[in-house]
C-alpha cells in the first residue's frame, strides 16, 4: 500500500464503522524517532512523523532544520536500523503564517507560501494548513478570533499554490484543515475551563472551506481533504491531564457522520489513558498526535538510569559520574527561553517543574552540548557493567519482567527505548 492510500484507507475504514486510527509522532528528537521506527519494524504499519511550522521551516525553525533536511534526518535514522523509507509518512503541521503573525498580511502570507513550497517539494504528503491567526494589519479587535471566512479563503489560497507545485507529480498530498486546536505545548495554567468545538462551528468550517476551495477550482484538492482539526477537550497542564469525555463530544462526533470522507484529527493527546484513546478512535478522531509524552518517557528513562548510576558508582573514584540531572538543570537555567513562560511559583516549585512538569519543556535541552556529553557519560558508565536484576526491578520493573520472561537484552539504550515504547504500545493497541 502506498503512503497516501494508507491514510485514505483509514478514513474509508472509519466510515465503514471500523474503529481504526493512526498515531502521529510529533517530535524531532532522534531517540524518539528511532524508537518509533524500531517499534514498527517487522510489521505492516506505516509511521506518521510530523513537524510544525515553528519547528521546521525555510529559515530552519527552532530545530535548525528545513523541510528537506528534516526528511533527510529521519531517513538517516531509518537507514541506521534498516527501516523501509517507503513506510514513513511525513506530515507538515500548522503550515501557514503563524511564525510571522506579528507581520502584515502581505509579508506574512508571502513567507507562508514559501513554507508550503518547501514542505510540498521536499516530499511531505500530509499537509495541515492553518490560517487561523490574526495578522498585524487584520481589521478588527486584535484579541478577537479572525473571521472564519477569511481563514477559509487564506487556507484555499495556500492550498492552490501547493496544487500548482505538485501538478505534474504522481503523488498528490492529502490535506487537513481546521484550526480549533488546544494550546500548543499544553495550556498555560491548570484551569478547568476546557473548550470543546461546537458542532455548528465544525459545519461552518466545512461550508466556508468548501466554498473557498471551489472558488479557486480546487475540486481535486477538496476531495483530498481527509481530516478536520477540532478541539475535543483533550489537554494537559503542568500537573494535570484533561481526559477525553465522550458525552461532551457527542454532538460534535454525531455531526461528523454527515461527511463521508472526513475524520477528525486530535491534537495534544499526550498522557491520555488507553481507554480514552480507544473511545476517541471509536468516535471518529482517527489521527492522534503525540509528542511531549514521548520525550517525557525518554526523560524518565534517563533519570532512572542516573539513579542506577548513583547506586552503582557513587563514591567509586574509578568512575566520573554523569551528574545528568544537575547538568540539564544548569542548561535550563542558563537559557530559560523555552520554559520561563510556563513555570510559575516559588523557587522550589519552579525547580521541580523544570524536571518533572508534564509540559516537558526539558525536551528543548537534550541537544545542548553539555547535556549530550553527560548522557554519553551516563550510558558509557552503565555499559561497563551488568545492571543487577534487583536494581532493574526497582527502577524499570516492566523491563525487568521482560528480561525474566523472554529475550530482552538489558542495556541502557534498550531500557530508555522500552520506556518510550510503553507509550507507543498504547497507541498501537487502542488505535
């Protein structure tokens, strides 16, 4: 099955009443990507990997990667573990003027066109177009939502450019529209006022978007719109997870039944329980995006290895300890840009949040040179010995059981991957 047909087939099966979905890996972390690909090795599953407009764009984004270099980056990981490239689907998330929303519409949309161009020509075949943000010179109250008709027109405008670029290509991308999304990276406070998209707003998005697409003769492109992003109330905060509530989404999901070629795309599904992931897929939320929960699991694994390192080598002059937890905290203090707007409270509360918050803002610091050196030292120290089963049971009990019951090789790298795979397994089982 081809990449595009894989996503279309999920929509087709959904409309036949078969509860099936796909997990979208929203991460640029190489360890997470490698683990996700490794988890799918030997199966017939495709792996959907997405990058956002702020993360990867023509100027490098905060990762320093363009769409072309991001694909090459993922492919290099795939080659290293012999994962077939044709089983990877690349998605572009929130593509539009968001990185330049503080500029006037003409300059912002011009950059958005270049962004679309680079994503489409690089080989991204799932394109989410998001024009929901108010630009500098847009009329009206700057704090009010942008006119939904303008959103639809701008979405069609960017889509028409993408269609021109791929006119002679064999594979046409599928599109995702809709902008009613949870706050990127989690809500900024633990308020219980969680908004859910109204069925009437979903209908409006569909009607306005179809009209705007048809005005630009984008009939073929409209047929390839497979999903709409809606807010289902699934969210997380600093120390709280808002679980999926089926009853509150009843009207919205009932409205979806009137559209035979559309499913919902759910953002911020991180930390949801498996039973709720299952309910979401059953209700037509077939594309489930996850990112911070995966790097959170990786962080858990690395911290647990640090505790094992202390138990085995602290006080042993033959070993220089990695001091990982202190090293990464020092990196965060030195450059607070990625976390300071998220963590509030006294000094102790902020220190705790830097390490353990569900926002997982610590994920932005694993590429720091000092942190990478510390991680390498930690792994090297633990590779020099056999981790005792008792410590394995204490800190990695799930891996301990696997090591007892079947052929699970106990290495630091495998233990970290096993933590990440616990999250991936939920999505595999319940999607």
